[in-house]
């Protein structure tokens, strides 16, 4: 969601860091509960062990990466602005 009228959605999305707690809240916690790994691009899951290799982990702020949108999608945001006036 890169158009200025849609950018608010990026702030309202459910942060992936909260997914394990959300799952347990809804479905409970038991020995049969699946293990949920919070992963980012570059992380590796090997035999159900998380290898946190993602460079994005060091860039997390308050559990999100939303602050990177303007920089990483600079050209796309400019193109959306041009195409939509």
C-alpha cells in the first residue's frame, strides 16, 4: 500500500511479532500447539530451529519495519504519485 491515500493501512497491519501470542490467545497453549516462528527475509528454518540471519531484525522498531517503507520503496512511491496525480 504505497499510494498516499492507502498508507495508513501499513500502520494498522497486525505485526508479525504478535502472531505467536495471538495464536495462543485464540487457540490456547498445549503440548500439541504448533511452534510458530516469527521470520523475516533471510531467516532460515532448519529442522524446526530458527536461524535468525535476517538483516531486518536489527532494523526492527517497536516490532515493525514500517519505518523502512519510504526508503525501500522510494521509486515505487514516486511512480504511484505520478500515475495518480
